[in-house]
C-alpha cells in the first residue's frame, strides 16, 4: 500500500511539473499588439501606426466619420494621407505625437491633437468593411478594411454626422 501511495504522489508531481513546463512554452499574447476595441490596428512602416480605426455612419451612402488615432512613433515629423472612397485628407503629425480622429467637440479635455476626417458618402453599409488607404512619404501606402459601424451602440450615436 505504501508503494502505491508513493507512485500516486510521484504521478501527481510529474503531471504538475509537465503542466508547468508546457505552460511556459506558450506565447504571451498580451505582448503582441492587437486591436482592443471595435476598430482595427494597422502599422505603416516603422514610423506610423493607426489605432482603433473605424467609420461611423447612419447608412451606406450617408456621411460618416473616421474614428481612431494615428501615432507617429518616429523621431521626425511626417505627413499621413488618408483616403476613403473619393475623400482624401492630409494630416501633419509631429514626432512622438498622437492625433485623434474624431469630431472636434467629442474630446474637449484631450491634450492630444484632434482631427475630423469627414466622409461625404460612406462606401458601405454598417457591418461591412470600407477600404481605407494610409500613406506616408517614408513608408509608402497600405490599404486596410476598416469596419463600418452605426449608432446602435450608445457611445457611437453621439458621433454620427448630422
């Protein structure tokens, strides 16, 4: 009986050790960049990244607003050209600066730069994706599918263009 109890304890110790060893082999997912909200994340070269990019609109073909942020992680200022459908906006972003893409009156207490990127006619229905092109002189361009949302969620309702 003592031998059986000793073997059981050794099996438990070995199983616990194996589980701990395997747990240490798994990747740390919080160390990887990801989009933590309804929008998407995009990297444009080593200098500029888009954070939580999304479009809010009432319906396809109506006016919309590009939301999110553009971050210049570089040591020099740059210009970012944003194109959605036939709308093009050029934004100057200083080194180390973040520019919020929102309605100018939506973040009155922010110390960050706020730019309004209004889209006259959103090229897709809420629930779909719209192609958004980001371009800098240093990194070229990238086109990404950005989610289109409506005012169903209360936090976006106040941001719908009138």
